[in-house]
C-alpha cells in the first residue's frame, strides 16, 4: 500500500519513430478525443506537454497520462545527452505500410541505450498496403522481439485516423506504468526538467516544465545549472492558474 511519501505518479510518455509514420496523427487523435485536452482549445499547441485522462481497462478508474508534445526524436536525443529520463515510457511508432526505416533503427538504438520501457505502436492500419507481419519480421530482424514473436515487448495495432486500437494502446501505457512503480514524495522540493524557455514582454521569463518529484508552489525558488528565480505565476497545461502542481504535471 502506498503511503504519504510514495504516492502513485502518472506516467510521462514520449512518442518516437521514423518521420511520416503517423506520430502526429496518433497524438492528435488522443488529444482531440480526450475531455481534458478538448477544454484546452488551441492552448496545448503552444506548450511542450499535455495531459489526458483515460478510463483504464485494468483498474476501471480514470487515470492521467502526460505526453511530451515536442519533436519526439529530438526530445529523446536530448534526454540521452543529459543522461536522464525525462520520459518514463516510450512509444515506438512503425507504419504498417512502410516497416522499419533508417530513423526507426536510430530510435531503437536510443531506446536500448537509455533502457527505457517501451511499447510498439504499429500505425496506419487504415492504409492500403498495411502488412503487420512484415513489420513484425522487420522489428525481429532489428532486435525488437514482440510478444508472440519470441520476446516480451508489448505492441498494439492502431489507426490515428479512425481511432481503432488507441484505447488499447493507452491501456498498455498504464499497465507498463504499473510495472515501473512510479511514485513521488509530495513533501520534497520539486524536481523536474525544463522543456522550453522563452521571454514574454509582459510576464518575463516563461518556462514549460515537467515535474518528476515533490510539489511546485507559487513563490517557490527554482534553479537550473545556469539560472535561478522565483515562481511568480503557476499554470497547468490548460493555462489555468494554480497555486500548486504535482508530479507529471
């Protein structure tokens, strides 16, 4: 049973893969069909991450998932460079009509080097020429051993256009998060990662951050290796003013 110092934390997910393999379409579908994201209007387009609520088939309750909404490959490369895990789980997208490509191989190498838990999403199942068996064989040849193909890597066939398989993919994310046993201590000072920083003419320095542990409150002092300051305004991903934000926000 979790105590007050190890509260369950929602998973932070990055979606990566070869260009044009349906990453953006998949994320757009997840965003548009989610109640929390619908309320955001155009706001989520300008921030580096957004949150969704999914009714888990495993637990039967609503659970939160945070997606890093930046160029996945670029974000993942930065994560490797820092030697730290911004994301808890990666989704490797491979198009059913295209198979493993050069950038897919690069992403597989990144996944192996960071040892992050990952799930394969076989996208574009609605496309003519979709061939799941070819994709599975391609992945096996590149060291990705799927469940039922001699390995333990979970996978889901999806269509970002029709939404087929998307709910099941979100269930797999929550299941993987349970295996990772993600927790946080609300009593600790906040720790996390800066995704974006910019200078606003009216509000000063604005940052988009992902919190990994502790709680972040208005007027808290924050610092990075190269900068420091105080939280004057705190907003969630919807742009709503908050006095406090917890991990995976």
